[in-house]
C-alpha cells in the first residue's frame, strides 16, 4: 500500500503506474536490470517462430472467447 500511496501522491496527469515506476521511482541500476531481463527474454523467444505462431493463435482464441462471452451477457441482459 505504501507504493500505491506514493504513486497517487506524486504521479503526473498522464502517468500510468508502470511509467511512473520505471521513470520516477526506480534508480538507474534497477532500470538497467529490467532492460536486461526484457532483452534476454526477447533474445530467447524472438527467433522461435513456432512460439510466436502459437502465442498469436491462443491470443486470438482467448479474445474471441472473451468477445463471445461479452456478447452473450449483453444479449441476455436485454
């Protein structure tokens, strides 16, 4: 809760939590550590075409299921 209270008190109008955390709260070493981890994840998964095909396939399936559930809830509401 302490971090959330600091976020509420010191954020700018257009800052979301992640931007506020990365730019305003973390020091340089922590920012570099996050950049390094993201870079390593990219190096591991970027060349793997099968992973990306499956990732987007399941993303589309999940989004279609979510849209279908929202549509059904909307139809049952009326």
